């Protein structure tokens, strides 16, 4: 079976979308805004991608704690309306063609899985993303397992394939914009990086056979 694997933020979309999700969750729960303000401030001030990812998860966790997935729907609808115009249409066409050719599509992302499942509901995509714990249909605010980021993203994809019992798996191509995705990208035969002109040399140094797509 042939697969195509794609990152989401900055890859399928032209920019990071977590700000849209957080904005809509705050609109849904305005009384929680003071509790996440310090996290948002630290996120803006941080230069560490690892720290930023942790702060994103903590922020989302605080905003969904105590809610069911059904209660999130108004925020998720608005999130989808903000994000769909940011899709790279050429990549969406590539995904649709790959599906028509019988390939399976994995969207692997550090973003919250509940948001991506809602965004791509009704589409035949495999969503592997950061999961938040649910107890009795209510979000606890805690992560369920590791954040789907860095090495953990590659392990999550491999874990999915093992659980499916797939044999003779070929990840034909992978797409990303984030250097932290190198372990994930290395799972694929062909690797396509969206990157600014200033990052092309760095990407090529890490992955000499990569194809860089300037943004």
C-alpha cells in the first residue's frame, strides 16, 4: 500500500492555524481568557519551538477542560471557516489525485486532533495528531499520550501503520514546512519542504535529496 504523508500547519495551510483555534475557543469561553493570557504572552515571547508547542497544548487544554466535543462545535465551525481559505489549492488537488489513484493520505500534525478531525470530517484522510484526554465524554484538559511533535510524530505514524498490520508499506512522499519534522519526513522516499529562501540551505544540509518549495 502506498501512502502520502503531510504536515498540516504551514504545509496544507499557508500559515500556522493554532491562533484561530485559540481565538475561537476564547470566544466560546470568554471567562477562561484571564487563565490563558500568561500562556499566550509566553508563547509570543518564546524563541524555542519546543516551548511554544508545549504552551499551545497547555492553552488549548485549559480552554477545553470540562467540555464535551459537542460543546466545541460552534468554535470548531468558526475555526474551519477561518482555516479553509488558507489551504494550498495545488496541494489539495494533489491529495485528491492521490486518493483517486488508490493511495492513502496521512495528515500528521502537532495540532489538536479534535480540530483536524472536524475540519476534515467526511474526507477519507487518516488524522494523526495531538490527542487530548476524554473521560466520560468530557475533556480533562490533559494530553492523551505525547504531543504529536518532533520524534513523537514519526513514532505515531509508525505506530499507526503497525496497528493496521500493514505489509509492504511505502510512504511515497511526505510534505512539511518545519525542521522539527525531519524524523517524520525521513520515513518517505520523496520529501518536499515548504521553506523561505533563507532556510533552503539549512534544509538541504539536513536533507540533501529534499525538494525545497520556496514560500
